[in-house]
C-alpha cells in the first residue's frame, strides 16, 4: 500500500464571529498519492493543555457553535473518495448561536478510512486537520491584554564566554485570543547592541505561552544572547506592542570576566607551587 500523502489548506483559521451570525470557510484537500483514498470530514473541539501549545480534544462539541458543509453532495461525517492526484474543495459553514462574547477552539479534520474493511489491520490510516480559533464578539479588533510573566535571566551574573538564556512566559489576560508582537532589546552603556523578535504565537485567553524568539529561518527558537560579551552592566528591555502602544519591562544583568580571573589565579598558583618546590629543593641541598 502506498504511503498516505494528503494536504489540507489552510492549516489554521482565526475568526471573529459576531453572535447569531454565520461564516463560511473553504478548504482544499489534495490526494498526492498514487492510490485512491476513502475519506471523511469531522470537527472536534479542544482546550489548551499547557504553555507549549499542546491541546486536549474533548468528547463533545459546544452546541452553541454549529458546523455543516455547504457542498450540495456531501455532509459532515459522510465518506467520499479522492482519486490519485485529485483535489477537492469542502466549504465549512459555521453558525454562532452564542449571545455571550467568548472564544471556542476546534479542528476541522479529514480522516482516512479503509477502502477494504477486511484489510484494516494492514493499512496505515491517518488524519490531518486545520485549527479553527473562533472569537464570538461584536468587535472586529478586541483590546489585547498580554503581559510578561516569570521572566528569568540565566545566569544573571554571567561569564563573558557563556550565552545568556532568557526564559519566561506571555500571559493573555483578555477574554479573546491575541497574537504576540514584541521584541527583546539589549543595551550596553545605553547603546542598542542586540534586538530579538518574539515568535508570534497566538495566546489563548487566560493562558500562557513560553517565551521564544524568531530565528533566521522564521522558526521558533530559545531566546538567548550568544557569547562573548564585554564585561560590564547590561540593560534588557522586553516590549509588547498592543492596542497602539508598547508595554515595556526592564531588567539588568552583569557580565564578569570569571574565566580570566580563574586563569590568572591558576597561573599564580602554579608559579607559587613551582617557587615553593624550588625553595624546598635548595634547602634540602644545604
């Protein structure tokens, strides 16, 4: 059996949906394999599990958000076949029956089913999905309330040849999800020597995401300053851009020449022991 090769786009949708209104989203499903596949579509709700972006799927969906397919020949949970190289568009209809303003999180799944039920154990069945973040709100641009928490510099007193790791979280105190837009700026003698861009995670309401930065490939990486750094006092500014302004948090760290001090002490110790040994030999000869 050929390996499953399906694509589903878009991979994620963030929707602001007014109470008692309807929204439609088109999805493109492509079968890139050399065999026909039997598929079905479904929607599952989830909640965040931790500050790393993991999620937990729930058994039942919230009845105040209703889903259906607008395709004339297909319904949700109904099987359909995609031939090799075939592409099909499914149009998901979302109806918001909420009267309150809150957020709901779902995944629109395309799940493979066995073409031959008698060979189920020998087939590698798979499922791909696209996340749906739905804000039930009358405002298209809700105020954000992101803030830094648990900020830690490791180590705060560092050697010139050690990188400085920046740890922390960003907490969303607003009733709706928000996108991170911020920077970390490092100053030495009041001059800007380094700026890191925070990775633009979407932070769900009343939840946190770990602080990470953008690397050269636009991927998430640990926020850190590479060695070496000149000895002295440094200021570090954490900035979040939201609601038309910037919220800043400042910390200080110090770079000290520990390795040079240790090297000099080691050299003096060697010299001291060498001289002491020579003096001991001279006294024994006398």
